[in-house]
C-alpha cells in the first residue's frame, strides 16, 4: 500500500483518480469491517462530498492542503458535525453533535477525507476494545486476538491497510498500546499540544488526541496538521510548535537516550525485552548514546492513574442523565429516571470506573485516595522531567506482552489495567510518547518500542522513531 | 433569657458581563427560552469552558473595593450533583482557592459606623431553570438553559451580623457597592442579587454557636429583614420552650411572611469537589490588578463621608444622594454648575426625585440634564431669579430642552430690576395702602415685607427683590 505521502502525490499528479479511489475504498470498508468490526459508521456521504470539492480544487489552481485527498478514520469519541458520535456507548444513542471537534476542522481545512468513525472501548475505557456496545473489534494480524484499546478500531483499520492515517485518543496508553498490538505507529502528543475541543471527555487532565499511521512520516504529517493552539480549549498550549515532519530524517547522532531500569523488571515478556535491547543497539549504531536511568516511582503509576482517571471520569460522565439527549429510561420520579437511564446506558467497565471515581472523590476518602494520587502524580512528573534533563529521550517497551487473545483478560480487570503499565506515566506527566513497531515475536505478533520525550519535543521523538522504523525493515 | 442572633449572609450577584462566564452566549434577561444556548453552556459532549476575562475583572473590582485580598492563583472546581437544570452534572465554582479572601462591608447604623467582615468572594456559573407548567393534564417539566453559565459572584460574610436590621443595612450597602462599581444591577426581583441567610441564636454572653438554619428564596432586602425576624423569633420560641432547633434549609414565603422547611439534612449532598481539569488555575498578575485598581470608582460610603465633610451636607442628604451611582453623578454634575451644595441637594431630593420616581428612564434619562439644572440653581443662588420663578421654570424645562436662559427670555420671566420699571408700580402700591404706610412711618418697619409682597404679586414674582427693597425703603422714607 502506498504511504500517505505517496498517495497524496499520486492524486496531485493525476496518477490516481480521486473518484475511483474512493469508490473502491468505500466498498472495501464493508469487507474489512465485516472481518474486523473496526468501524462504527462509514461516512460515505461526507466522504463523497469532500471528494467532489477536492476534485474541483484539483482542476483549479488553488493551493492544496497537506493531507490532500488522504482518507482518514477518526475514533468515535471525536465529534463530527451532523453524524452520530457514540463513544461505543448505548447512553449516547441518537446523539448527533451540531459541531465539529477542532481536530476535524483542521483535517478538513487540510483537505483530508473523513471516511469513517472507528470502534473503541466504551468512553475510551479499556485495553482490548472488548468494552464496546457495538461489539469487539479484531486484530488484523490475528483475528482471535485483541487489537488493543481503547483506540482499537483506529489501529486495526490502519493495520489492515484500509487507511494510512487515523485518529485515536490516549488517556493512559489508548493510542500507543493498540498501535503496538497492531504493528502501526501511534503518538500520544504532549498534553496541550492538540486541542481537546470536541473530544468526548474520559479524564480531561490525561486525554489527548493522537495520530495512528502506517509509517512514522505519515504520523508526523498528521500530527503537524492537528497540533497548535485552540482558543476553545483552555488547556491548549499557547506556544508555537516546531514542525515534526521537517527534521524527520535528522537521525539520532548525539542524542542521549535513557533506558529506565524499572521498565525491564518482572512481568515483561522476554521476547519484548530482547526486542527493545535490539532497538537500543540500532540507535547506538546510528550515533545515539544509551544510558540506564532510574524512575523509582514508576511502580505507583498504574495505581495513581486509575484513581485520577476514574475520579475525573465519574465527574465527566455525570452529564449523561437522559435529560437532554441520548436515550432516557421511563420512570416515575427524577432519581429513578437517572438511575434507570444510567443503568441501561453504561456498560460494566464504565460503571466500575464511575463507582471507583465517585468513591475516591467522596469527602470521607478524598485525602486518602484522590489527594494522594495527585501527589504521586506530581512526584512522577518531576522524576520524569529530571530524567529528561539528563537524556533527550526515554526508550521503553510499549506493552508488557504482545496482543493477547480476545476474552483472555475480560474477567480480570486488574490484569487488563496492567497492560497499560508502561504507557500511563507519560499521561500522568503530560509528556509526548510514541510507539513504533520494532519487530515481531515468535508468533509473528508485532512488538512496539516506546519513546518518551520532553514536553513539546515531538520532533525529536519522530527523528528517533524514524531511525527505529528504518532499522526494523 | 435574652438571646442574640448570629447571622451570616451568602449573596450571589449576577455580573453585568455581556456574555456568559465560560462561553460567548448572551446574558440578556428575558430572552426566549433556550435561545441563549451553545454546546458549552449545554454541556454537550466534548464542549469545553473558556473563562471570560471580564467576569474576572469585575470580581477583582469588588475585592479591591471591599479591601479583600485577591488570590493571585485561584482554582475553578467542579461541584458535582445531579439536577435536571444542571446540564454537566456539576457546577463550575471555586472551592478551596477562591479569587477573593477577606474584606469588609461598612455601613452607618443611626450614626454609628459598623463593619461586617467577609469570608470570601468567589466566581461561579449559574444553573438553568426548571419550569413546571401548571394547568396541564400531564405532569412534565420544561428546562430553560438560558441562565446556565451566567456569571455569578458569591460574597460570603462572616457570621457577624447580629440583627435583621444589620442584615438589611449590610445588604443595602453591598447592593450600593456593586451598583457603584457597575458590576451588577442589584435587581433582587429579577434575581440579579440573591441572598441566602444562615441564622442561629444564643443567649447573650454565650460564645458558642447555636444550631443554624439556612433561609433561602429571599428576593428583596425588606424580605430578608422580615424573614430573619420571623426565623429568629421562631428559634427563640423553640429554645425558650425547652426544645432544640433542627438544622434544616427553609424557604421564605413572601406571601405570608413565614419560613417553610425545604429539605432535611438526610438529603445533604456530598459534592465531591475536584479541581476542574478543563480550566487551568487562574493566574493574576500585579499588573492586571493595578489596571483594575485604576478603574475603581469612589465607593458610596466614601462619597457620603466626602459630602458630609467637604460639602457640609447632613448625613441624611448624603445617603439619599449616594443611593445610586447615577444620582450621585447627577448631583456632582449639577454642583459643578452651581456651588451651593445644600441648595442643589434640596432641589434634587425634592423636585428631581419626585419626577424621576416611577420613570423607567431613571435619573440617567431625566429630561433636565444636570448642567441645565445647575444653571437654573445658579440663577437662584445669585438672586437673578426668585425660588418661586425657579420652580415655574423647572416645570417648563421638563418639556422644553432649551437652555434655561432661552426659556427665561421667551416667557418673559426675567426679573424686573430696572428702577424706572418698578418705580411707578411702587408708587401705586404706596398710594393704595395709606394705612400701612402710616404704620410703617410710625416705626413698624417690619411692614416692609408686606410692601415687597404686594410688588411681587403685581409682577408675578418677577420683581428683583434687592432692587424692590431698596426702592421701597427710599420711597417710604422720602414721603416723610
């Protein structure tokens, strides 16, 4: 399959016809979805209307956007005007946002073609895409395995070769973990680098929209389009961001790269450990200096993460009460209307997290849980920033195992939560992190290498990711 | 046993910003239901709040005006509770780090200066309105979200208020301050200013607090005074009979002047506050505060003091004239054209206010602008016209927008000061009243006033009193 860059060029050069390409692509959506259930809705009409506009743009002399003609799939928690946004939850049944998320506006402004909304774990809560009211999605590398979550649909669509680009959202690893499971590139940008306006919130202080792509260059291209200040998001960074695509080929000579020893302890699959060691060697060969670093508070990251994320989730999901939109249960008084609506509307995992979050915020337990988790979060952030003073990047595995079997962990939420063990720290600290494929295990399942960088230093992440990608080919 | 009341007031003031606190929707009162609503104030999925700087400026103005300290870093928190007209399931408010800490509100109580300290001032968004239409066969509720996100400033007093009268004066002073600052229209009927009161009683001399009740739904300053009086009497009656006051929330009914229980404490909420992750902490700078400080107008109580000390006005006059910023401005602009403060004050408090009352345009739209009134009063002060003619002129000016001089000329109201014009008239008055002339000449010089009066009557009040006096005196002496 052509990369995003090649595809764009083919459209511009007239080597490939937009109309024919999309006719075929929209047909393929059905086939792929039949196998993978990675799409919640195919936005054919919107895609066709966009293609018609692009066609006339092609024949006129008007400037063409960076994503000209490129098909893209967005996770179904990103609001697309006049199209259902489900978050893979029954409670949002019938909800049609009258507005676009800021990232959607930016994609359209740069001439991308949105062709579908991707399946996901309900409200982005999960690590396997099995918590979807619209059914689980499958991993195209092995249909019996999970594509990862919660952006499993987006990652699967890219891995299946349906599209070169997709958007996911990453609260604790939800872009990087499925990217690793499916063998694609996934970036969790610096907190504040990409506007959250129009992203249905899970945990607002951790959520960040990120690109999933078939290759590093495409991911950089997509990141450059969606990043930048947005006056509609108060947490959106004011600073201007360096372009990630520009210096992509600058290599890693002179970069200091740290291996946090805590990330290579018990629980890590031996094949993955070996793969990351190999990645370190590649980077060294290309001129980087590899050092071991210590991040002793890493062991508290998952616990702190689930307290903070669930606390925010319990608050963010309070708005789904059946009063103004979505489905409403029939009841005889107000309280029953709320409880019945929420009982019928939310899945088990979402309910579990709402209850946990409500508990940790309640006045009697606030200090013991939420306040303490926030302190741990600050310590983790400081520790990581200090480490990143000494080195330019951290190199870690993305996941402790490769893609696990569907159903394997659904009965054990704690085991499921631990599949985010290497990714949550970057969210707690607001740091950018990328997962890039670096090989396969004995079962031919993809392995992801994770790089974590300094705030707003996505360009350096992409430089190193490009080296890993080139070396693994 | 003698009891004293312990009262703390929580006042919500709706800020006069053009748009809501976290979005661009209009705050105009009385719009069609649900017409001033956007994804942000509706709390639609994915929508995010962005803080309105104007609301911050207004809160800082208030904090500076009451000598509170501005929290350089304040934090917006979510106050979580379910309510049909609260679209997000939480209200964005400030909790442990409010924008204003401390401060005080001062007022005069029968010539005694008092002040009530403030605990805090914070910013928050208003909730929507549930409407329960009556006269329908089905039972249903309608929601109007226009008020969702309207900016409110909450001013919380220390429990230092000791009587309903003090509560009245405190609220009155607070209302005047927000009006003078131009940050709230002070309209309690429209809900721009809302008040909840915490009330308890204790035996005089006791320092421990009694069980308090919270009285809500107070929609006039007099209503607050009445409700507090009712509630204090109720609590005294309970305690005096040996019972205990139950901690509860009460609703005050204006119709019968009583308080009714709203909900008991079992339903009390655990709001599960958390810092709102959608809003970064509000960071103020010394520069920002200095800019607001420069825009700060003179406060009503300071103004009163100045009127009393510098203009020698009675306290009562000063209070009336500062009762609204518009009136104080009118007074001061009139004073610029006529320096007799007492004369200006008298005219404004009687002639002007009588006509402004009940007039929708208010003092700002009053037909006689301060400069014109000032010129009129200056003519009276310099005795160019008499007070009586002045009032006649004032009537004319209500309907006639021209300068007072033009009206004087047209209506022939200019005083007659020419001795040749007045001479013949005075001769006639003397000739018509021989008895009085004789008594005057016999030493009853007080009769001069009688002759002046006759001349005034003959001229319709236009005779210049000084010239008339002078001429009369000399003519009555001449004939001797």
